[in-house]
């Protein structure tokens, strides 16, 4: 049985929330924060800007 859109969306938001505030594995100074990357919801480093995770929804076209 497929998950509903609401369940999938809340799961993606939970993933971003879990990663937020963690130290950046790409640099020594940064912490991960929720932001946008390539127009998708994401978690990126506040110092070096490296994205660690991004989520998007499938196009309906």
C-alpha cells in the first residue's frame, strides 16, 4: 500500500529537522540549517554552504 502525500511530506520534514543543528561533516566551522537548495527544501551548512540533504516532490507533468 502506498503512503499518502501527507505522510511522505511529514517524513521529509522530520528528516530535515533531525539533521538541523548537527555539525557539518564538510568543514570544521559550520552547522547544518534548514534552507533551500536548487529550489528544494534542504539542510545546508551555514558556513560553507554544502547541502547535506534535500527533498522534493515529484512533478505531475
